[in-house]
């Protein structure tokens, strides 16, 4: 007790005591926390004196001021006195000298036992400063304390030391304010500091610590500047590896029956965040500037596009992410041609035919669609007709809208401008192929799926045309293929129905191009053998569709089914283009020999009302 009184008197002395006496006094006061009675008496020690000593030592040039033991004991005293005391904590963050000095202890180059002990103590002080005290957390963020803590977690502290977990908790507290505040310097030395966050030593930590570390990463992935920096400095691979580590850890913890901290929902949420982060990064234009097929990281992904599990219900995030990263690399025919020989296309189609993982099905179909964009690739790598059975499964056996659209889009791309291939499929497999497509259209309630079906039908008609200006010449099998196209109804649905649906339902900005494409599809269909009568009857028998047709001729819009005049809100350039297409469609139907005369007269009258003459 006498020692405590002496130590207190040293700090309260009017004249500045010697540093040796200060050091001894601080040692006594710091050790008093082990005694409950002395610990309560510590509250009577002048906190102002401790802060004055703190700031004096921080700016002093005397050799004793660098005494690490002295500093450690001073910090122990300060840390004990600010715990759960907001008034004192407020004083600590008023003058930036205190946080700046603590920060120097975190970033010290020395890893001697004395230096590490001082670092440990500084972390404990910061923890007491920030726990349940938002202003301190915010000020620490502004002064980039979190970056220094990440440096400690990665390079200075050991995961088997309790301070490592304390530093991680503290970092999470501070980073919680990332969305609302700006630090004093955004990502200093990004190429050095970012990998530290993404490569934290997590192999031997418990599940709680692992998930806390992922919380830090997730907070950064919400920052577009951080995401941009990852791509700029070619560090996407670190996110990729962290995704794989997360899956491995989830599976390991799942098998550990005694793991009380296991929370599969959280693991899955973080997998989703990391996957979305990869999607955001690879969608940036900068990604295609920084990466190409010569990059070792890109080359390492080829085999990883195939799921490793033989269980079709597996939901691993690895293969979908690999497909997405490679797919977003393809922004040109040249990129697709370069990449195609390395991607296991045959195996991917096999997986499309068996997997039930919607994320994989969506990503893999997207990658294959990008790869099949160049005609050269379609001819060389996509000729196997069995591939269409795999794509067919996506819109028949999977209920998710996005996957169904991906299957239809991939089918469209594989067959685009491949006339002999399309003819063969329509002739030899029309019952299965066409009826399945029309069944999908008829059974779905998804507008997006119906619009994607419309795009597929337009592609069929475009591919079957020998020329955009004349009726196609009928070659071997073509007449039979066209007949199958028009004469394979499913209940009440026909091949023209998706086009009609698009014309009526795709008027919103952003998808209005699909509507224009559907009108083009009717034009193309009318030029095929037997198509004019089908198109003429479909348009003339549907009052709403005919009103929309006359609207495209210009002038007054005609009457919609509700009796009101159909309104036209399309841009002028589109109006002009579609007016030309409407006139061409009228001409095609009027001159066709298989169109009923009453139908022709209806189209002539529409043209005459607008003083449009055709030759």
C-alpha cells in the first residue's frame, strides 16, 4: 500500500520527477490492477497527469523517452483507467497525439520481445478505448488504425496468441464505420496492404475468428475504390484463393462435430459476397486491360471450371466463379478464339446435363455462350448435336428463370447462322426439339423467359434466310425444315407466338430492342416458303397486334383492344426503322401467293390510310 501511495505522489508532484522515478511509479501502478483494493484506488490517480506524461514522452527527444518498459507500464495504466469510462476515452481522442503514438507501436519494425510486448499493450489500450464507444472507433478509422492492425495480424502477431484475436475483434469494430467515413488516406501502399487483408493467417484460428476475418474482407468488397484497386494491381487471385479457403473451412468445420462455433449460413453468405466481388471485379473494363490468356492465374482456371464433386446437388462456389472469371475475359472474337482450345467445352456440356447447381448452370452456360460467339468456334467446338440436349435441360428441368434464359440464349448462339446444322435439327429432330421449345414457352410464367424465346425464334428465321432481301432459295431439306418450323404446334402455341408476345410486352426502355427484333422476325418469317400466310393470318386476326402494326406505319395509331388510340413513345430513329420494316412486311404479304385476299386487302387499306404506295 505504501508503494502505491508513493507512486501516486510521484505523479502528483508539482515538480517534474526523474524518469527513473516515473518508470518505477508506473510499474507499481500498472501492477496494482492485480489487487482488487488497489485497482479501485487507481481511479483516484490523476488521469490528466498520465495524459500529460503520455504527450510529453511522445514529443520528447530524451533517450529515456524511448524506454519500452516505461511506455508499456504507462499504457497499462492508461488502458486500465479508460475501460468503460467514456469521459476519459473522450479525452484520449481529443488530441491526435495519443492515437498517433499508439499507431507507431503497431507499425514498429522491431519484433524483439520488448517491442512485441509494447505492441500487445497498445492493442489492449485501443481495445479498451473502442469497446462500446463509437466516437473512438470512428476516430481510429479516420487515422487508419485499422490498416496498422491488419499489418499486425498478418506480419507481427501469432494466431496462437490471445492478442491476435483481440486485434481482430478491434479491427472489426473500427471497420464497421467504413461505409460512413473516410480514412486520413485511402488505401496507402495498396499493392502491399491489400494482400495482407486477403491473406491473413487463418489456417489455425477458430471458426469465429475465421468468420470475423471474412467480415473485414466483405466490408472492403463493398467499396468500389477497393474493388478497382484489386483489379488495377492484379490481385484478383487473392479473392479467388480466399473463396476456396472459405469453402474448405466450411466443409472442415461441418465435419468437426465438436465445433460449437460452426455457422454454415454465415459461410454461405460470405461465399456469396466473395463470388459477387469476383463478378464486380471482372465486369470492370480495367479487368480486360490487366488480364489475358497469358496470365498464369487465368491459365490455372481452365480445369477448375468443372465441379469436382460427383454429387449433382453439390453447391461449390469454385467452378461457377472460374466460369465467370473466364467468361468476362471474352469481350471480342479474338479472345473467344484464343480461349476456346483451353476450356473443357465437352465436359462443361456434360455437367450442364447433370448438375442441379443453379449458380454453376448459369455461369457455365454464360461462358459457353461467349465462347460460341465466333463462327469459327461454333464450327470447330460446338458441332456435337448432343450439346443441345444439355442446353435443353436448362429450360425444361430447372425452374430458375435466369438458368432457363441462359439455356435458351446458349441454344440461340450455338445455332446462329449455322444453316445446315439448324436444318438438320429441324428435319431430323423436329418433334422433340421444337415441341420442347414451344412447351417451355407455353408453360413458363416468366416474361423474361418468353422474351428470350422470342430472340431464339428470330435467330431461327434469320439463319434460314439466304438473303435479307429476297425469299430464300430452297435447298435440300430446307423446305422440310421450314415446314416443321411452322407446323409443330404445342396445344395452342406456334412458332410465331413468342414474337407476338414480345411485340405486345417488350415496350419498356431497355428491352424495346427485343420488340423491334420481333417485328423483324415476322418479316423474316413472311419471306420463308409458306410463312407469309402464317404471318398474315396472325397479324390480321389479332386486333391488338394489328393496331400495333398500323402504329408502326406512322400517322394515327389505330385502336388498341381497349378502344383507346394506341400511343407511340418510341425514339424517332426507331420509329423510322420500324416504319420501313412495317412497309416491307406489308409488301411481302400483299405480293405473296398464299395469303388470303381479305388479309391482303386489310394491309392495303392500312397503307392507303397513310398514303403509302408500294410498287
